[in-house]
C-alpha cells in the first residue's frame, strides 16, 4: 500500500501524523510511504530523517494523488477537499458532527473517512483520542494559569494561592480523560478543584484516586450554575462520542460569572459545551463575553507538537499497519473497534451521531466479502 503523510495546514498546527519510526515500521513491512516536503518541520523532524527511515519526499499534490491512504492529524480544510476521491482512505481526526461542510464534501467525494475519535474498544474507551485528550487536559490548566493574569484579562489570581490567601477555584465539567488530567494538573498547582460528571461511579473512582482540595458533584444544570458562579476557571471537558457536545453552560449562566473568569472549552472540536463558544486559533486564541475570557482553540495539542506527535503516533501506528497489511475491507472485518471508526463510506454516512447532527441519512457499514 502507498501511505501518504501531508503537511498540516490548520492555523499554527505543528503536529505531523507520523514519526520517522512509524515510517520505518511501514517500509519494513513492505509498504511505500510518501511524506510531503517539510511535513515534519513543526515537530522538528527533518526531511532527511524521514528519508533515512525509508520515506519518499514529495509535493502536496503528489502525496494526495498517489496515495491509497492518507494519514493526517486534523480534518481536511476546504482547500484540501479537492483531493478527496472514492478510492482514497482518509485516516485522521474528523469530528464531522461539528463540520457540516466537510461532512457533505466527504459524501460528495465518496472518500472513505476513518475518524480517530470514534475508534472504540469493547470497554468503551477511545484509544486514538486518549493521548490528545491527555495533552489537552493538562495544557488547559497551564493556559488557564496564564490567562488568569490581570494583563491577560483574568482575575489576577495565582492558581495555587499562597499561605493566607485562597487558591483559584477551578471547575471541571466532565470526568473523562481530558477532565481527569485537567483536575490532576490543577490540584498539582494547589488549586481548589470541583469536578462534575453525570456518572456517579466515575465520581467515586476520581474521589479515590485524586487528592488535595478536591470535591465532586453530580452534573446537572443547578449544580453547574452554582459551581461556575464562584469559579475562577471553568474547563469544559465533555465528550459525546462522535456527536456534538451538549451546551452545559448557557449564555445566561455566563452573565452570572465573575468578571475575569477564564473558560477553556476543550470540547470545541465537537461544537463546544459552552453556549458562547466559537472556534479560535493559536494566532487569536481568546475573546471576551460579558467580561469572561474564552479560550476555544480547536487544536490545542498543536502547540506542543513534539509531545503530541509522539503520543498520537504511538497509538495510531498499529491501526495504520493493519490497514496497510490487510487492506481496508479485511482490516474492518477483523477489528470491530476499527469498524466503528468509519464515518463515511461510498458516499454514505456510516456513523449515526454524525447523521443525526445534520439530519442526514444513516447507512449501516456493510463490507462485502
């Protein structure tokens, strides 16, 4: 199989979808890997490193047109829609439920779209989303600490306080991977952390494994409103597998928050769990609504590409090898978790949460022998 690694073109996206080690593994298995010129530069991987691993350096048009499978980090942008075609496998983060134009472009092109974020193991875990959720959760707190500074529009509070002065109040919405990592980081800095989730069993587990100034609340609109009124930082870390995030914080709730409170909406890739969320970029990361600072960057882990690229490649490479060694049909038939990753196939939407998001027909994935 010919596998291609294009350069990411999203604003300040420095990750790359494959390390030289991944290239070497594929080449050793007998496959051809095309890497776009300069694709790894943002993560400090040179063309020479890829060539030494066995890759061929090509132009953007060549990597897209010659590949059987394109492996990316982020969803295609409009300028890349032209490259989508029926005989291409696209393996990347798609988040289609928040991207109607992309969803329709994929249907029209007939491309086979396999989304990292919906590959799901029997235990319900999302192995290809986990490392980026870990990065985003941990980053959210260091970002929040910066924007709490008065010069950045924040409340002028030190995350951990000092003896005799209360620490910052951090509210985390969601106790999944991102939320747990955010809570861990905030507690490590000495903050007071309140975490809300609808899963009481999950709250029991977190109460046992996290220590410090930490409390848990059952998530409902009443408790959310109470929690964010006294918050200095709110981390939106809600995940609805493959679908749009629910709006847990309403515009009316925002008006009741303290001026200078910082919101980090990690769920922005899914449309955000804050009603006032709109997608921002690393170039212009924040905006203010009713005195509340909003940070809603859709590719947060792109700011730490060396860590993120290694973390992503660690988990995606086994699945890339499975596609390459077995072919699409056999790979999907042999691995139910991977089959759940298929969001579009032969012009149809094959993931129900995506079809529901845009009231599009849902087609159950069916691979002929």
